[in-house]
C-alpha cells in the first residue's frame, strides 16, 4: 500500500474516487508521539474514580438510617443499587477512555447476570452503548489544526462543531468534503493513552465495588484484556487500514456496507457518512422482525469477515453497527480486529462438529489439548467438558435458535455456580493468544443477540463461513 502524509491526502480529498479502498493514508512519524494535554487532569480523573466506593459507603450508612426509620430492607437495597448505578455509570461515561470502555463492556455483559442484580443498572448501562458526553469544541479545533493544518476548515465545505456521536476514545463529527460528499470525521480524544493507563490502574482498585454491584463477575481479568485491546485501538492508521480492507472485501454487497476511508492520520479518520439505526436502539425499540433481521446480518458479518477480508472484526459492541434505511448492516468501527488471513482455524469447526455429535468426548478433549486450551498436565473428565461446552455450541444444533436473556442468564449462572461443578472446571482452561479475540467475539455476539432477543439461522451461517464445520 502507498503511504502519504495526511496533510497531502486531505488536500487531495476531492480527488479520492468514491470507490477508493486501497490507498492508505499515513502521517509524519514525528506527529505520532506528539504530547497532548488531557482534557481533564489525571489527578482529577483518579479523584473521581476513587470517589465511587466512598459514595457507596455513604449510601449504605444512609440506608441503615432509613431502615431504622421503618423502610424495608428490600426497598432500601433497591434504592442504594439504583443510586450507585447512576453514579458509577455516569462517571464511567463522562471520563471516557478506559473508564467508559469498561462501562460499555458491562452494558453487553449485563444480559448474562441475574435480573435482580442488573435490573437497577440496565437503564444507565444502555445509555453507554450509543453515546457519551462530548469533549469541548476548543479541544476539537486544536486536534484538527495539529492534524490538518491551520486552514483545516478549508478542507471541507461544511464541518459541524457539534459531535454526531461520542464514544470511549474518540468522537465523530459530520461534514461535507470539498467534492460534496457527506463524511464522518472521527477524532481521538487528547491524552487518550495517558487516560487509559490511569483509568485501568485506578479501576483495578475498585474490584470490591464491582463485586458488590455484580456478584460473580471477576473484574480484574476483564480489565487486563480491555486495556490491551483499547491501547491497540489508539492507532488510527492501523484502524484505517483495516477499514479499507473490509470496504474492499464487501464492496457492492447487497446486505453489508462499509464506509470507505478518504483520509487518515494518527488521531483523525475521515470516511464516508452512513445513515442508519444503531443496534443498541433496536434492542430497546425494534420490532421482532427488525431484531431478527439485524441479528442475522450481525452474526453473518462477524463469521464471514475472516474468509472475505482476512480479518476478524473484534468489537461486537452494538454501538458499532447500524441498519441502514434499505435494510443493510453498516459497520462503523474497526479499531479492534485480528488478522486471520486463512480464515478461522479449521480446528474450531472440527471440534464443534464432534461436540455436536456428542459421541466422542475424548476426541474433543484431545483437540482442546492440541490447540492449547488444556495444558498437558491438567486432568479433566471428558464428559464434564462436553457438558460445560454444550451451551456455547447449542445455537448451532438446530436450523434456527432463539437467543434470549433467560437462556444466556441460565447458562452463565450454571457456569458460575460452584454447586454445579462447572466453576472448578472453568479455571482449568487456558486461553491461547491466537484464540483470545475469537473467543471475545463469540461470547460478545451471543450476549448482543440475546439482548436483541433474536431468532436467527445461526447454524446456516456457521456452515457457510466456519471451515471444517459439518453441522
């Protein structure tokens, strides 16, 4: 791929053909590590995160007073949970960076947790799936000037100072390019790397608070993975190259649309603007027919990426997907991805096929050892292993499967319940690095499909896109 400095590429924005997906924008290496100023000081961010357990303790003390005053323990507990959720997820959203990313991840995972645990938090969690408070206009202008030059506004016929969307490490503004195309300008928050490192260090100290809010959730491994993935997502050049690859692979597809990248720099990506309804909105407002349609496209896109583009889109969060007015699935964010040039590993399809047959549990265990999921010295009962994995492959057993909150909650609780024996089995498994993002996508997509309450032909999609899967 040819590389050009972003200043030149944006100057030539009008000359980029509408179907261009092969050119890759690059930047001056000296820009990549240019220090920036945090929109909110690290000290202030740390203070706000540290205030969360203090606020919880204060609400508990107030709750004790209410109980003495005659209110029921159940009523007081619900009030404490609701207020804690409001403070927690409001703070996570406002801080963006790693803090908000954790909140968004929890917004997907909530579907698997007990209803009595998550009901008080669901409204606050849902808000984090689609939007976040924007950064100040002055910060936006400063970044645009650093990336595109002092005359950056001349690169566009129109540029909206107000963001159209805001997420964990960046926000999107709408504009019109010099050749009249609607464009999305994705801008990374100033000081994002410093904020991420500070946030995760502080949030690791809040593990006890999260265990109170969501019993059974082990927050520390989740934090470690999120920090690694989010740091990768800061590389907008890497992201733009992945987006170009996906756009080329799905060009002209009747069911999927990927916006083409017009220019890219270390902290800015300019791409085509796409209209549509986010999956997060369909979860709460969509009809059964709309949710089934969206779920089917969503699942097929995630499975087809490795075979068609050589890449796995590794962020199943519903805020990254939209249904366009003509019924296509639009994919908007490519910061998290994995390179799979040969498609999914065939071992996945073979193991799923054998497990679905249910005849040779020893072969499943041998396959898991060969792929590194079980260390040689770890002893397991093969029948217990089959039982443990059966819920994960159940959606592929029949022609159609109905994903629901009730179903995924039952599976999660069974795995987490030490009385069932599966909890002790789960700690014996290892996660090979090459399967980390594949596992993330599989589990995350199941959670999103369950939030959608979608009925889809999952088996058909797997037969088409998962090598060696025979059903």
